[in-house]
C-alpha cells in the first residue's frame, strides 16, 4: 500500500493544482440528518453526513462533467466518465485507502449510506479489495472526522479533482435579519487539475454543491 501511495503521489506532483476553499452552512442539513438518522438505524444503516456530501457532488458533476474526467499522459485527450465513482479517503487499519462508491448518479442517499457502511466495515477489517479500490473518478476526503478545518488535498491521478472537508463546528454567524445565531459551519478545500479545469468552473461547481447542502430540499427536487 505504501508503494502504491509513493507511485500515485509522485505522479500527482506533475499536476498543476488549483486550490479553492469556501465555507458551507450546514444547519438545515444537520437537522435533516438528525431526523433521518433513527429511520436509517431502524433499517440497519448508520447515516453520517458523507452520503449527502457524496450525492451533492454527483448532482454537481452532472452540470460540470469535466470534473469527472481524466486527461491522457500526452495531455491531448480528455475522457469524460459517465459513472460517478466517488472515492472517499479512508483511515483504515492498512493506512490511507481510497475506496469508491460506484455509480453514485444512480443511487439514493440511503443506498450511498448503505454502501459506505459496507466499505467502512471492509476497511476496518483490512479487507478492501481491488474492486472497491479501483475505478474512482472523483474524490472527497473527510479530514474533519479526525479534526482540522482546512487542507490542501492532492489529486489522485488519473482523476482531476478532489475535495477535503473540514470539521463541522457550531459558530456564530449573522442570519438574514442581521441577528447573531449559532450555525453549523464546515470548510471545504478543493484541488483541481488546472490544465483542464479553470478557476471559474471549480468555483461554480463548489457553489452548486454548497447550494444543495445548504438547502437539502433542493437536493430532493433533483433526485432521480
Ligand atoms: N465534522 C464533524 N463531525 C463529523 C465529521 C466532520 N467533518 N465527519 C464525521 N463526523 C461525525 C459523523 O457525522 C458521525 O457522527 P454520529 O456519531 O453523530 O453519527 C461521527 O463523526 C463518526 O463518523 P464516521 O464514522 O467517521 O463516518 P463518516 O461517514 O463521516 O466518515 C470516513 C467516514 C471513512 C471518511 C472516516 O471514517 C475517515 O476515515 N476519515 C478520515 C479520512 C482521512 O484520513 N482523510 C485524509 C486523507 S489525506
């Protein structure tokens, strides 16, 4: 696993990384998760925030497919991937591994949670296999589950974008009426391959992802 990490991270050094960060207000999502958590538990599934982050990313990728693409070695061709196989950095007994949830564009939030539970159980048991660890097209790294606010994530080639999620904190913010209220705040740090993704595209994708998470009702509207 360490040898693979050396190989991929050395290849990643050749990619000009564009960094972009923002703050996301998750109070509505926190309330929604609280509501759905026990329902999921009654169906035998643990519901964290990750399934929402992953689904919102997939809904965003539908509008910005270049973020779910790869660039060939000679930088001549861009391949757009139809499947949203969203990887998540996982702290496992074997070290950092990045299994992916396949075809997120076809899955409900519940189905993503179910698959995430399965991947986490395999990760804990040190049993993640080739099928789980290959074919990723886009990655999210929830470093906030350990701690920390900002990160500078490194793209996993041949992918072209990655997002790092900071810890969700309750912090004072102004509401629409100018009153200070407690808000669930998370920071996101994106890195994109600047050879094929410009800052405006990354920023527009991030805005859309953020919009879905800040107004989860909008996410329901666009679910297939
Ligand atoms: N901020 C605050 N709370 C968080 C959080 C965050 N960013 N991420 C997770 N939590 C909460 C979850 O909501 C859950 O709360 P609950 O007990 O009330 O349900 C609890 O922490 C445990 O969640 P976890 O088991 O970590 O699930 P997850 O789906 O959020 O994350 C992984 C799954 C695989 C991403 C995570 O376990 C992991 O391995 N994180 C480390 C990733 C890493 O090493 N990144 C660096 C790569 S360079």
